C-alpha cells in the first residue's frame, strides 16, 4: 500500500470515529471541548504516522510539492476534517 494511502486511511478512520462516535457523546455543543478534542485527535494522527515514518526519510506528495510525513499528515488531516467539523458545528448550532 502506498505511504500516502496509509496516512489517508488513518486520517479517515480517526475522523469518522471522532465525529460519529466520540464527539456527540463527549463534546456536545461546546466549542472549547471541540477544539481540545480536535487537537488531541490531530496529535494522535501525528503520533501514529510518526511511529511508522519518522526517520525513514520518505517523502510524500502533496500534488505540487513533496513533504515529510509530518506535513503530509497535518495538511491532509486538516483538509479532510474541515467538512466534518463544519457539518458538526452546524448541526450543534455552534456557528452562531
């Protein structure tokens, strides 16, 4: 499996578990709890990716530029999470 696909799959699983199972139970409509839990989920994604790719020197493609595992994980996680976060905040009236 390509390295990019591995990280994208990790991000997908983490985001779905967080936004479908954990956040509705533990975050509710609190912006502060959402920010804290999102930061924790991002750190988990970075730790898992780092445990596999840190020190390997492998480069990951972000379409126009090659980056390290850290930046690929951070950018891809953020971009993938954005629609879920917006939907969650709309659903729980957190945008007002």
